C-alpha cells in the first residue's frame, strides 16, 4: 500500500453517471455540490454520453461524464464527500450495478496507488469500461504527468464495446470560474 499524504493540492478524476430521474440535471447538481465544497474546485468537465447499461441490463440507459477536480483533501476524504453527495441526491444501493439517481466514482489521483477497505486507486475497473474511458479522454490533457493520458489512450484503443457509448450533448456546467463547454 502506498498512501501519499496530500500536501497542497492534487488533481483528481471522477466518473459521474445517472440513469434515473432527470439524469443531466442530477449530474450538473453533483458538479455544483463538488465545486461548492471549500476544498474542491471543478476544473474540467467532459461531454455527456448516453451509455448502455453494463452488468445488470434490465434498466434504463445511463448518462455518463467525467470531471477533473483540484482538491486539498486526501483521496479517502474526497471519496467521503462524493458518497455524501450521492446520498444527498437520492442514491440508494439496492442492486449491484443497478439503476441509480447518481454514481460518483473516484478514478485517479495523480497516479497514487491505494488499496484500503474504503478505496482502491486507480479505480480497479476503469480501464475495462468504455463508459468511463470515453468521457475521461475528453478531459485528460496530453501533457498530464502521472501517466493517465497514456493509460487511457492505450486502453481505449484496444477496447471492445465502445459502440455502447454515444455522444449525447455538450456539458453546460457553470462554475464561478466561467462556463465549461466540451
């Protein structure tokens, strides 16, 4: 286990998804709540993608996206904030991979490797999921230093199932720092 205490700020990547209720509004509200936290700033957002369900198939299509955030929180504390936002937005954990109002997954924090009962980083299934990788490639800059850009590009190139991820619309999330459009 390699846990780096966070000194200063870290850039983290989060996957967001929803398939119940007003999917887009819920994702945008999750971004608002992340950005409203005093130790989190949303930096970049991907496009919105409509995606076929994976695992448990008897459910509506999802809308998925990814966001890059800057935070002074350590990864476990960031995950705790994310789980609290899920609960505030009506998330219920009834069926594994089942329908949900919102799902926030912490994918990557500057290449840190963590394996605790609460959190595994990098996210253990992110490189197997087109619904995570396609939005993620929208926001990971080519010059990113932790290797995430290279990992995502390589995984996406060799992946099957990308046809289940369809561009849906541009994300029009507004923060105090301006309008993000992808």
